[in-house]
């Protein structure tokens, strides 16, 4: 039968139970042009802009212009 050889210390037990292994929340920001939430340092899928420049022409952006 599997039985522990020694007592697991409180520090080792608590390290195992800690939140170190959990994933962090990705950096989500608002697009300065249209206001939708996007991942940082990526082109906005809604309006097609990044850093104030249009990189992707979208139907929505064409209708606005």
C-alpha cells in the first residue's frame, strides 16, 4: 500500500496549494478609436486600427468614412 514515508512539512504543503501555477489574466485594453476590448499590442478586429493607423480595411470602417 502507498503510505507516506515522512510527514509533509507545512511549507511544502502550502507551496503545493499556492496559486503559483494558475494562469494570469491577459492584458485587455479598450481600443482608443472604437472602444471595444482588445488584447494589447494587436490590431483591433472591429475597426482595423493599431497605434492610430489603419492596417485592416473593414466593412464597418468603410461605412464610417
